[in-house]
C-alpha cells in the first residue's frame, strides 16, 4: 500500500483557513521553505563543490565567514525578494538592515547559517528565522519588533532535513523532508513534562567564566540530568524540544582575560534568542536573559543586539530566572 503524507504546505493551507488568515503568509513561507531546501542542497554537495571552506572575510559580528554563510545568505535574500511580501530583513551576514519592498507586509529576521563552525566537519547547522507583521492600520515606522510581536518563527536543522515552526498562539510543529524534497508529516511538539528525559546543554569549557550564581546552580543540579552539547544552537535546541531540559548560553563575566568578557551575552537577540524563545513558548516552555527577563519581552535597541539565553522547560527556566533576579 502507498503511504501518503501530509505536506507542509497542505498543513499551512488548512491552518490559514482555520484561523481566517491571509494567503500572503503562505507566499512568504513558501519562499522560506524554498530557501531552506536550497541551503540543504548546497550543504550536502558542498564537499564536492568546494563550498565548505572559509571565505576569508570577517562579518559584522567579528567572526570568520564560511563560504556557506555567504551562500545561505544570498539564497535566502533571493527568495525573500521574489516573494514580494517583505518590507525589510535583518540578517546576521549583513551589517545594515536590508530594504526589500516598501509595500511588503512582513519583517523577517534571520540567521542563514547558525553554527557554521560545524561546517568543515559535516556536523549539523541551522537556518533560523522570525517573522513580524507590519502595521496594517496606519503608517509603518519600521521599528524593530520584540519577540512577543512575532507571528511565527522557524528553524531548519541541516542536513538532517528537519523543520520546526512555531505559530503564534497555535503551537509548534515539526516536519521532515522526504525523498521528493517536500517537508511532510506534521507533528505538534510539546516539551516533555517528565524530568527523567531532561538534558542540560551548555559550553562546559566556559562554566567558570559564568556568574557565580550560575556556577553554583550548575554544580548543585548537573548530576540530575544528562548532558549534551553540540555547539550549534539549532542542533542543541532541536534535542531540547524532544527531550526537555534547558539550553544555557550565559553571559561571560569572569573570564581570566577581561577583554573576553561578554556581560551582555553572545547570541543575537532578534534572529537567534527570540526565534528559539518563540518556538519554545509555543511548545510549552520559556526563555529568559541574564537578568531573568523573558526574552520575548525585550524590545531591541539595535538589529544586531546580543543577549544571554536560558531556554527550555518552564520549571528549570523559572528556577534560573529567580536566581538571576536576586542581587549577586
């Protein structure tokens, strides 16, 4: 017997109909899914085509750029422009906000290649994006949106062929790419409630550079849970969604070399922290920054703003938030 799977676009059509939403979002999501497929293709063929090396440039974050960073950025911009639905975009790979279509309906904030240090080793990387809607009731001032104002956020884990999408007040869903290059088999994701499956994920090499309150919490709690760390936010967060627990990227405040401290955190707020925080909220979890403030409540002051991140099962994140809100 032939087994037919529900495709992502069929799922989304029904979703839009159920909630009385427009076709404009369908067009934008088709663009983003097309970009995800092409990035996956270039990653899978990168070794043969010589695309997995360094580009020789330094990006706006002060990080070395891989060739795949640039390829993924160009692919994504191509499809966003073709959609005709995007006013402007913010990309990790662009110093400036990218103006696209003044008549568009959406803002898109994206990291086209999360975890690019994994590329030379053939390990998983991610493509993260958040979507916010323009002001449809009056003039649009183009201000940067907080995560609470996103209408959707998504994450492709490449090359595993997994796509996770959070829809505002409608849940988080996971899809898998099939042999026809369609994302199929929607499954709603909820963080597991049973602590037996929970995991902790953080860079253990940095543990003694964290705030002393966080160091104490780790020492007191780490033996309760399994430990996993891939070094790519998308990959680590993907595991967390399925197993529960907490991913931590604390601020660096006690480094032996003070110049390497990052009191504001390292991850980018708009296209990394807010994206996974949004997806996590729709899956029953939460996320906070180094002050214990919910990530989704933070109003960005600049488009490449950085943030610390604690994201995952509510019980653990609320515990950390309580500690962070107390004076050191």
